[in-house]
C-alpha cells in the first residue's frame, strides 16, 4: 500500500488499523536537539481522543503515546522518531455484520475493489482512528514552529446551518476550548451543541466547517510550481477523513469579486491592505496570516437502516451498529492544526536548506 508517508523534509509515515493492536508512526527529518514537551503532545491527543464529551463517540481510549526511538533525555536525536498509541477499547463484534456488506459513503466498497481484501472492523486502515498518529507528529512540529513564533489556531465556525456571526474576529484558545464543540462564540456554540444532540437522538449525523489561522509565517515559504504552499495545505486537509472542501483566503467568494476588490494592495512595510489571498501568493507565503476553511461532510455511519449491497452485489438493508460521532468537527480541530503544522514546518525546513 502506497501513500502512507506525508511530507518532503519533515516526514510522517503512519501505520496501523482501527481495531488492530496499535496505531503508530515514524517521523523522519526532525532536527536534532529539540527539547520535547511530552505533556503538550498528550494535551493535543486528549483534544482529539474519543469519549471527551457527550457529543462525541463514546469509544474509551486513553490515547497515551509511547516513544520507541529518536528521543534521548527529552531531546530529539535527529534520528527517526518511532511511536505507538495502543488500541484498548475495540468492540470488533459490533462490526461482524459488515464482513460481507458495504456501508454507504464509506471506503468499504472502494477499498475492496482496490485491494481485494479489507479489515471490516471499524474501517481498518481507512478509519479516522489513524489520525491519532498525525496529531502526535503535528504536536512535535508545533513545538518546533513555536521557536520561530509561528502559531496555529483552528475552531469550528459552522455545524449544519448554524454558523458563527463573526468568524474572522480574534479569539483566544480559552474561548475556543470553553465548550465541547470548540466554537468561540458561546451563544452559537450552544446552538451547535443542541443541533448535534438533536441529530444524534435521531440516529443521524451532521457536517460542519473549521476555520484555521496560521500566524507568524515569514514571507518566502512554498514553491512556485507544483509544491505551492496552499496546494500542500489543500492536500493535507483533503487527506483528513470526511473532508470534502478546502478554500483559502476569499475562496469561492472570490468569484463574485472584481480584480479591484480582490487584489491585496501592498504597503511600504511589505504588508497588504487586505488579505483576500489568505497569506499566500503565487504559491509562496507573503508574511500575512494564512487563513483557510475546511468543510467536513456528515459522518457516514448513522444509526438508521440504509440501502446498500453485499460483496456479491446483492441489494441488502444495513443497520449499522457501533459507536460513532454524530458530528466529527469538534474532534477534527486538533487534526486540522496538526496537518497545518506538518506542512508549514516541512516548507520552513526546505526553505532553510535552500538558503544557507
């Protein structure tokens, strides 16, 4: 299976299945002598882990990371960093019905068509459980980026039709983490939580949107042709389970604008009067905050009967069991931040190598 490694200079290779022994990863290209704060890594894992609130899946995983190599006396060695997060609360019997049946809008059918075999327990390799490895790598990347005063902050701006009133205002981490849905507007957050609870009670699911701000990025990161910075960010975000949309800066709203409205006029200090470009122009960062949105579809596993087919293409009615998020966006916030950190650090290290 190809496609398990992400990054160019700072690289993460992840491994493991949802109901296997463990999920893990190997980070290669991490600079040496970086002091690692293990509590911060665990904090990010806790933000992603299941069972953290009443509106998430109740799978009970401690998600404690165990480092196997690459770190000595709290500092990176410059060698590959290998780590494991063990799976302790699998209920594989809930998935027995899926041995010969494909869930609608899951990777079951496509995975079977590609490989001729699949682990039906919780989606196997295609499960969002795999993102726990990305959060570990992203947490390490964020600690390195902090040394360059680069900060990454994401929050939920929309759940279904419930949307924030002022998504582009400045919000503190405390405001974002003050509620289970990770929306910094309290009144809007309350409405989002109520909507998720309604959907969950009906055995259904609902989608949402996450806004991410990357501040402190210097001008000059990214490549002008195939490895554009925003293209790599798009790949990173679209590689997250359930993501169906990515837009940067003015995004799709830009099609309604004239060039005179869209253009970001340059000021004598190198800054721009507006930031419709979202901090990236020509594939290269311009020194302004990088702003982008990520759209998540409703979770495919719902507790309602659905029409599907079995492995012999016979039509069947499927009644899915198991523990599932009614809305994935609250737990996806640290995943979005982690993937953004991997991209930014990768390009930062590439830039330093290109200008010694």
